[in-house]
C-alpha cells in the first residue's frame, strides 16, 4: 500500500511540473524506485518461501530417518523431535496421556496403526484385514478393551508367518494369516499360540473376551435377520 501511494504522488508531481525539464525525470525516478522496492519485496518473499520449503523438507527427512529405525534404536531426543514436528504423532500422544494408564487402548485401529509405525513398535495392525480393523474399532467404541486386546494378539500371531502352517500341541495345523477370526477359531486355534508366562491367564482372558464378543455379535446378527 505504501508503494502504491508513492506511485500516485509521483504521477501527480510529474503533471504539475511538466514544463520544467529538470523536473520531468522525477516521475521516472520515482517509478524506478517503486519498481526496485517491489522487486526487493518479491525477492525477499521468494527467499523466505524457499527457506521455509527447505526447512520443511529437512524436517520431513529427519522424521523419516527416525521412523526408519526400530524403537530400541531411538534416543529420547528422537521421540521429542517426533512429538514436536510430527503433528499427528503429537496429537495421538496427547490422547494417550489424557487416558492415563490405558491410553493406548483408547486408540482406534487407524490411530494405533499410525502410532505403532511412528514409534517403531511391532505393527500388529498391519496384519488385520479391513473388516477386522472395523471390528477392533467397534469393540474400542463400546469400551471392550480386553476383547480388542485379544484381536491384537491375533494380529501378532500372524507376524512373519508368510503362509506357514502352525502345529498346535493337539496336532492341529493351521495358517494364522489365512484363518478367519470367529469365536470357535479364537477358542480352538489362536488361543493356543500363546503361553502366558505371567501366570495370571491374561492372554486367555483376552481371547475369551474376544470370543464372547463374537458370540454375542453373531447372535445379534441372527436375531436381526429373523425379524
């Protein structure tokens, strides 16, 4: 706005003093000065934009480098950097902190998938189908965290299988990655892939919670179809 006003004053000055040769150069000089100021401002803006782009690129490169390393190979400074510069990571971390000790269990499938990848943790969510992730979100929304944990264990059981068959103590063989998550399969197959070293039966409880939820869900679907 200052530059525009200066041009108007210069033009008016030129008209008023057009009879004076010495004065005739003034409009041109003023215009040149205005052009120089405009070019200078434009160059500065371009420089600032380029600097911002470079900084952003450097930040993204740093974030990618940190995420490429597993959790155990990261320093506290790495996690602080992610919290500061990765907006979604920071927001989800705040959500976890808000929910206290059970903060991780408050995350949806998509959120947990992001945090597992960003934190360099084992990405169990990558081994669940879209339908299973929807089931996970359903259980989380209803506050059934134990059943949701059971589904996470199913995902964990599929890691590194690549089509391999697992032989259970009772002689049954199955491929966890190619086995549907049903109440029967949870109780008769997936459950026996884990040994609970805590002695508290925690994994068994999670699997039973998942199986019970699936039983109720199936019964509700059957009732709905009969109505």
